C-alpha cells in the first residue's frame, strides 16, 4: 500500500483540478504516481511539463529513450516504471524480444551496438552516477550533442522518478499489465 493516499480529483483544491482533467484527456487514466505527486500540485504541474518535453519534444530516437527508461526500471527493480514503459517502448519500435531479454543486453543478438551503448550508458548512470569515458564516447559515434543531453536528462529524470516511486511504495494499477 502506498505511504500516502492516492488523491482523487475532488481532493485537489478547485484551481488545481484541471491537472487531473488534462491527464484524463491526454492519457485516458490518472496513474497512481500522479495521484501521489498531486499532494504537491505545483510540483505535479512542473513534473508533467518537463516529462512532456522529454517524451515529445526531443530529437532523440524514442527507441533509445525507452531502452534507457526500461534499463532504469529494471536495475532499480521498479515494476511500476518498467511495466508502464514496456508498452510504450513497443509502440515506438523496441522489439518485444528486446523488452523480454533486456537483462541479457550485453550478449543477446537482439541488440545492436548503438542500443548496447544506450543501455550501457543508462546502466552506468543508474548504478554509479558517473560514466566511463569509453561509454560516453560510444554515444558520440551516433548521437549529436543535443541527443546526448536528451538521453542524459531522460535517464536522470527516470532515476528521480523511481526514487520517488519506491520510497512512496506507489503500486502498479490493477490494469497496468494488460
């Protein structure tokens, strides 16, 4: 059970209820993460604005973004993040066998060198925060500076997200695995 209550629309102050209306309109549902972050409506607004920019307003190949996010979720054992991003990853072109075999990314032929470089980067950021020169330089072989920044911000943002989800014990919605 989550450590803070999952808020409903009517629990929010009147001027803040539009946040849930927008989420419902854009996503079709209000995820438990948003119901908990809504205890701070201002930060929920800022979080949604930033995450929209990361997801919809970058030049980074969305497959790389989702491989990085799945890596963060897997390494931190955050089912909430991992499950939510499995379907999104598949929608943007990550192959089902890649999602299923992400733990074997270093040797599995389902992954090419570029995908391995992205996963290695997300792995080092998640586990060590710092990345090796070799890992960073490998990104420069196929990403420009803007895309490296976008990958870094996505990886860092989702590391922040899991570090919110896990201590708050935010639960996966019952229909999330469908």
